[in-house]
């Protein structure tokens, strides 16, 4: 999957629109070369449009809809509205100065996901962090960043969490390595608050937290942390996000995604049950 530059439009909206255009083209019996000729473009551009890897011009989409025989006003309006949404920066782009370009893509995908499954080794997952814990993490990773920049990054992280605490919010399923819970970040009080927060959010109906215990010295995700994002649109494949020190991988091909799905399933089998998670975190709280 290609990586969006800072300030680009919605990744997922582009993918959804591209998938819709591909279905309409195939239903009309046209190939990409014929569609490209109609809008004065190459076959490769049609391919990139259908994969959601380029921006969309309203005129091009209007011409393609006419070519594909879409005459229903409501259907045309809905697809043209997707063009506008695909070209509209999300709320997170106001933080682009504080974020690496490869991470803005992830936030756009996260915003559209209906289910996020994540495995974390080093820290508590960002979507489950308290403000104080997040501040300590950012300070560790960005020693030269000023207080104002750190504060803006913390504020953005808290804003990202809001969707997951809403009644009809997306599902979050997190597997946390026990080492991350044992590692004191920000001091005893910050860590105590963080552990208590995990117990509170674990009670929410759309959040599941498991812990990979130390007793599994060898397990399915020895390669490190990763996240799998699933979307409500059936045409969109799962996306695996693997963060690295100076970049990230976005995997959406079936042969690349399947090993991560298998690893996640195995992690969930080997990790604590939700009840066991509460018991384990409660025990850690009593020791602080």
C-alpha cells in the first residue's frame, strides 16, 4: 500500500471510491484502457484510481459514471460526495507538523476502522494510554522536543481515543506483553494511574484486553509489535501496520496479512482471558 504525503485526503475514502469505480467498470463490460481513453488518461491511471492510490478529480469521476451508465441522481451524488470527502484532510492533519508523514496515514486508517487488533511489547498501546503515561513515552522518544510540541502530541493521542469510549465506537482488541506492564514509565504514580485506567477501560463492551504472560517464553509474535485494522466495507482488505524506528510498513496483500492474522489468533489463545487480565493487573497494582 502506498503511503500518503502529509496533508493528503482520506486514504480509506479513496480506496472505497476506487473500489466502487472498479465494480461499475466491470459491470459495464469495459476494460481499464477503454475507461482511460474516455477521460484522456492512461490505463495505469485508471488502475491507480481503482486502487485508491491517486487523488480524484470531480470531472473525471463524473465522466466515468456517465461512461459506466450510472444515471440515478442519488447514486451519482453519493459517489461524487465521496470525491469531496476523499480530498478533504481529516482532523488529524492539523497535527502534521508534530507527526512523521508515515504516521498520518495510520491515523486516517484508524479513524475508518471498525476493529483494531494490536499486540504491543514495549509500552501500553497508545489507544489505552493515560495522558501522563503518553507524555512520558513521548519525552523518552523525543528528548529534543519542547513542552508545547509534546503537549500537542499528547492531546492528539487523547483525541484518537475518544471514538473507542463512545457507545457505538469501533472495537479495540489489545494483547499486551506482560513486560510492558512491568516496565515503570514516568514513575510509580504515573504507572499506578495507567494500570487503573486499563482496568476501567477493560470493562467497556467494545474493548478487550489480554496479557501475554512471561510463562510463554516463545510465542507466535516474537517479531515484535503490530496492529491489524479491519474496515466495515467488505471490499476493503485488512491492513497490517508495523511501526519501525524511522518509518512503518502498511501491508494489505492477502499473502502478507494472513501470517499476522494467524499470529494474532495464536496470541489470543495463549494470553490471559479478560477475567485473568483483571486479576493480573490487579496484582501488579497491589505491588506498586
